[in-house]
C-alpha cells in the first residue's frame, strides 16, 4: 500500500446535481452563494483551527467501474503540523506514521518498514489537507458542491501538474471531518468515512515517534 496511490471517486456527486429545474430567482442564487461561502469558510476553519484530532475510519477501494475491491478499517491520530498515525487494523495490520520530518510505512505482516522524507512532493496531495503544511488555496482550486445526507461537500482540484490525484473531495459536518473521497488519474477510487471524530485532544509529540522494530527490513534512509 503506497501513500501516493490512495485514490477515490465522489460516489455521491450526482446527488448534488439539480436536474430539470432552472430558477432565475435572485434570492435562490444568493442563498446558494451564501451556503457555498459558508462551507468554504468551515473548511478553512477546519484546516486553520483544529490542531489535533482522533477518529475511526472505514476506507473502501473501488475500481474504475466503481466496484468495491477492498474495505479497510482503523484509527487515525493527527497533530499539526506534520504528525499523524494512520493505523490499519483490518483486514491487515499496517501503520503509516508521520513524525514531522519523515513518513514511515510499517507493514507488520511483511516485517518491512519504508521511510521517506516529508518534502515538496506532498504538494497537491490530500496530505496537505491533513497535515496543514500549506494554505489549501495555494495547493488546490476549491469548489463547494452542496449538502447531501447532512454532509457538506467540497471539490478540491490540485494545482500541481505532478499530482497523482485528479480530484479530492472533502465532506464536513459542521467543522468536523466526515469523509474524504479521492480520485486518481486512472479511474480508481477510495472513499474514507470518519466516525468518533474528536478534536482538540492533547497528544504528546512522542506519540508520533517511530523506531523500527528489531529484525524488520528498513527501506530508505532514516534521519
């Protein structure tokens, strides 16, 4: 499982499209504009004001025909800037740990660790959103899509031509992260739903320190 191959499709996109109805009401247009501004402000508030959070997640991988290929579950802990633990518990045990300088991928079953530096290659990826390493407006073109099932959705298009992602979709309930939908350039898709979201929890930096277990293979140069 590679970080830069996470991908996804906004499966609920059609729900946001109004078909067969056109209005010339200025009041309706003003309401829509206000709702779009509000969802954008809440996304900006999420990225700017939430320094830590924990959550459970369920991640579903889809093929180009939107057929589910795999469902994974686990937990996430995050502390900005640059620190998170993405812990897969089902169907296999894996951990992705960012310690502020490096990203570690620990495949427990394979007894293998891959380490990479956190650098400009993350620009235009969903990690920019999660890690708060740059203002979203500098990395993405942002389009509010509207509400579906009490979740407000926004479409993020990477400005970087080197991004592995065609689109990233963010779903918010209030200022809480409810879901992420990601789409790559090959049509594959990943949908990530978050539950038990808790923000503002005190998390020590030491939680994100990672020392490869004795006996595992380490690929890459650790600092």
